[in-house]
C-alpha cells in the first residue's frame, strides 16, 4: 500500500444512481484523504446532492463501490453512515429552533443512566452537556448559549452547533453542503477558521459550495461534476475560477456580473423616515426607473427587516412609502402588490414559492384575479398559456408547467418566483439574496433577467451578502449598521474595503 493509499479515508468507484426517467449519477469515482478539504462543485442538477445523500445514507446506490478505510461498505441509513464516521451538515437548517444546543446535538440519541434503587432509566443531562460544551469550546470560549433555544442564536452559532452535532458521533468525514449560506462576510471568516481547525485535527471535509472564491481559501483539491459525472479532480494550485466555471458548465462564461448603463428616469420608490422600534431607525432611500440600488450590511444589520417593512411583511411604527409619486399605505404584502412592489425573499422555499404547487400555479398566484372568469372560475387554459410564455421567456428548465416546483433546481425555483412577480406587472422589484444557493450558470441568467427588467423601465432594490455581486450590479449602494443607513456609495466609490468599514462600525 502506497503512502497516498494509506491516507485515503473514503473512496468511491463507479457510483451510479437512477431515478425514473433520470440518470442522476453515472460511474462517479473520487477519494477523500485524511485531514483534507475536498471541494465538490457543479451546477444545480450536476449530481452533487444525490452523491451527498448516498454517502449520508438517505439514498442507496444502484451500482459501484464505497470503501471506508479500505473496507467495502454499504450505507443503508443515516445511523450506518454515522457509525462509519460520516456526518453531514445539509444546506437547509436541521436544528429544532425551540430546543437548546444540547438537546439538538443529542436529539434522537439521548444518553441515559440508571437511577439507583429504581427500575427506570433517565436522561444523562450532565454528560450530554459536558460533551457538547467540550466540542463547542473548540470554537467559542463561552458556553452560556448552550441552554438557550437555538432559534434565539445567530446564524453562525447555529452552524457551529450543527458542526458540534456532527463531531459528537466521532466522525472522521464531515460533509458540508453550502455551510456559509446566510452568513455575513466576517462570520464566514470565523467559520473558515473552524474548518481549518477540524482539518488540523485530522478530520476530512467534503465541502460543497457555489461560492467559488471560498474554495481557494479552504480546499486542497476540487472535484468538478457535470451532468451526473465527475469531470475532473484538480489541485487548488493548478486551477482558477474561470477554469472551474468552464468545466462546470461545459462552456466559457466571462463577465459574470455586468450592469449595463441604462438611462435613469423618475423616482419610482421613495422611503422616508421609516422606523420600527428596536429594529430600524430613520431609514431614507429612493430608487429610480432603470436603477439598481443595493443594500449592504452584516447579518443582523437590518437589511432583510428593511425590505420586509417596505412590503408590509413586518409592521412599522412610522414612516412614509411613495410609489410613482403617490403616497401608499402598505400594511401587508397584498397592499405592496397593489402599489406595484414585489419581493423575492431570502428564503425562497419558505416565503417565496409554494413548492407543493405547480409551476403554472406559482406564476399566477399573486395575480390570480387576472385569470378568473365569470363567477370567479379559473381559466385553466389561460393560466397554462401564461405560464408557458414565462417558462420560455425566462428559460425555466421544467418538463412541463404542471411540474411541482419542489422538483426544480434552486436556480429554476428562483426564476419561477421572478415570473410570479413579473406577472403582477410591478414598478419595483426587491431582491433579497437573489442568487443564494444557485450555481454559477444560473446566477448569470438571473443577473441578465434583472438587467432586462431595469432596461424595460423597472426599478430594483437588492440585498446581497456577496459584495462582488452587489458592486457589479448596483448603481448605488446604501450600507447598514445596527438598523440604520450609515453611508451611500456611488458605483465608482464602492469598494469591498470601504463598504466593510461602514458595515462593521469602523466609521464610528
């Protein structure tokens, strides 16, 4: 056995997986070495999620071989995966928000102890707390949060608790699926330090991310997948972002983020002195026809709260919203729709799309009156034709408009939500994290759709944690800190350094 073979913890060869009508994985082979970060990249639909679920025990392979420390194994469930030392942190939060960190870490596998003199067993709360605290203190020195409901903690601490949960089963391989989703820039840096710590301790990490810049900070090697196959595995030093993108999509993509100059018209949206006690303070901004205005800030700064307040999803205590020169009283999203404002929310599955409904139902739901006939009977044929038109115009990849949205990729779900709002004929579209969790090819398509909307006279307000995205698309950028707008930059003035200085309170 060579030195390299001796270092291989996990290897896959010839892994194939079929679903009805779909070959999800075809002859996939890769290996994971001890104490390395292996990045796994590819467009949505490339097979990454299927591969992760096979390793996690959620799916079974149709053919091929999995070896752990050189021994061939079958993984028939999550407990078997964990027993083999494989733990997975999925992109979607898996913690129960009303339970504490300790309760979440041991949920479903609680430690028990015998009660002296009684024929009963009780949970060993002390031992569970001590073990959780031991692991948690590898990342944070204080353990005061361990008894609080995790729903009260920030996104970074929730991510760390998920890592602790994975480590608590004595794992040697941790799979992280989009671990930085919903984290601010400075929180990502903290998480990266945690990952380097795990690596130094000999833990191997399979790291799945659409944020290609992250890979060059963390990964040792990068495996590229496309159409259910692994295209290549390369050392980080032997590649670059453009090379990775071309391997992922099978074609060259340049100028990922381009905002063409569009003549600006009148002010379409103006917000004055908007306040929400304890959350937002004296918010003032405006957006013109043909303009993309960005909002930057760290997690918890009030970015999402601002756009939710504008569309009536959250209450406000004072302030004025003017649309097209007309003051509007917006107390609910329905009022916002009637005023000509649409919001594509950060959590598209929870707040943006009705994933158990069809593509056509999702596209028309916000303006259902437009396809009702006499006696409020739905004109099904009209709904289908409208949906098919938007599917064609926006390039939504779906077998038909009666497909449930939950079966679409993240990028196509985002396009369906955009189609829904375009059908309302809005004056203003608000995007909260427009490309979160979607692949690089779909990102370019979403950017082009945003550009087309403003080119046709629309106005866009956009929240994004991706500063290159924000700077590449926006004509102006407002920076938030502690519920206030603290600075405004023109496109020419905006740099990552000065945005972060104001966002982090360095101006104070």
